[in-house]
C-alpha cells in the first residue's frame, strides 16, 4: 500500500472509533461534553474534534480512562471502543499501560439550593482533585 493509501486507512480507522464515541456521547445527558472538556482541561471544541469522524484529530491515549469514567461507558461500549481504537493505533497498546488508574472518593458537601451553584461547586472540586493528582504524579516521576 502506498503512503496515501496508508493515510486513508488510518483516517478510516480513526473515524470508526470516533463514530462509536459520538454515539455514546449523544446518548448521555446534556452537559456531558462540557464536563468531559473541563475534566481533560480542554475546551468544548476539542471534544467536538475528537468525537467527529470528519476530523482526523486522534484521541490521545492519556484521556481514555477519564473519558470512560466520566461518560459512564458500559463494559460492552468500552470493549467496542477499545477494539476500534487499537485497530487505529496498534502501537498505542504499549503506552496504554502508562495511563493511570483512578478511584472514586465520595465527599459530603453543602447543598447550595441552586443546581447551577451546586454544579459549579462540584466541578471546582473535581478540577481541584484532578490538578492535585497530576501534581503529585509528576512529582513522583522526577
């Protein structure tokens, strides 16, 4: 296969997992894309690019675990997505082992009596925890 053919095959494989991701995101509650963007430290247009088969932008492996957790992938959806993802990025399997595993922590927090304020507070705590975790992880690598 020539270079153009290989590039077209890669783009087709990337589009395959993006279709799966878009289908999953479309079936989730409104606000999921924004929460995912905030958790990844990106803007909402990044989520549009990584979930649109029309864009060749691949989904970086370091975001997979957060995406699976935040979007509540079922075991079947996760398996289907990973199968397509690994077909598109066969060398990415090795780097996948470096992706950190997370755990869930439940906190008792005040109810502000306003869904918008509650959501803003929750997102602030999630962002804080993510930043602290990254800071601690980067300190343990050096």
